[in-house]
C-alpha cells in the first residue's frame, strides 16, 4: 500500500511542476517575429479606426436632425440623464499597455468596445437609415482586432454585454438622442483606440522587475 501512495504523491508533484512551468508570453520566449506582426496588425486596425472617425460625421448628419444637437454639443445635464434613462453603457476604458494594464486587457476592451457599438448601431439602424457604413466598419474592426490578438499570441475571451436599447426608444426624440449619444461616444472611444494602438505598435514584454 505504501508504494502506490508514494507513486500518487510523486505524480501530483510532477503535475504541479508542469503546470507552474507552462510556457507564457514573457521577454524570454516572446517570438522574434511577434513585434513586427503585432505592429502590422495594429496599423491595419488604426487605419480602420481612422475610417470610422471619418464616417461618424456623415452618420450623425443623416440620423440626427434635432436643432442644436451636433457632434460637438456639450453634454448637458439633460443629455446625461438621457444616457441613464436609455441605458446606454459607457465605453470600456482604454489605456496604453503597461504592467498594470496588460496587453490582453487592452485588447479585450478594444474588442468589447467595437462589439458594444455595433450592437447599439444595430438597434438604431432598425429605425434609422445612414448607419450601414459604420456597422460595416465595426464588423471589419472586430475581425482585425482578432488578428491583432493572434499576432500577440493572445486568446481573449469575448465578453458580451446584454443590451436592449430598442425597447426604450418610445419616441423619435429618444431615437435621435440615442443616435447622438452613441455616435459621440463612438467618436470618443475611437480617439482612445488610436492612442492605445500607437502604444500597442511598439509593445514588447518587459523583464520582471523592470521599471
């Protein structure tokens, strides 16, 4: 009975050692071609985000006709209350990758943001025309963010957020305000994306303890 017990204990220790020594993306084993592949993928995503920024003004002009409600309108207290009443989520916060804001977190939030705005635009486009170009841009953006994750050897889990914007749009005024808020938030998120992508393009894992 002693030998089987000893064998079982050895098996457990060996298994634990294998788990602890599983390969990770670190400076020592970061593939030589990963930085170049990540830089190229980030540049393609950046090109798409720049297209989104160019398409937002046309989409806003086509969908929002309320006088005084422009892309550069200040968000009044009334508009902030509409964000809450319509249940429009805030965009995921983006920062350049760092020790505290890791590359996988950064890319996960990029992906979550692109899906969020595609779903919001999907609800709005059922009752408004002029959003199809942006929807196509966001579909392409998700594809290229996934390719960027692959270039960085990451497998980022999708985090779907439940939305039901359409059921809260009871009037044309609410519909147009929702379009305005969604497009202004998308523009702001896109600017954050551009800044993060510049940092991602030069990303390389830092040695442990490096500052």
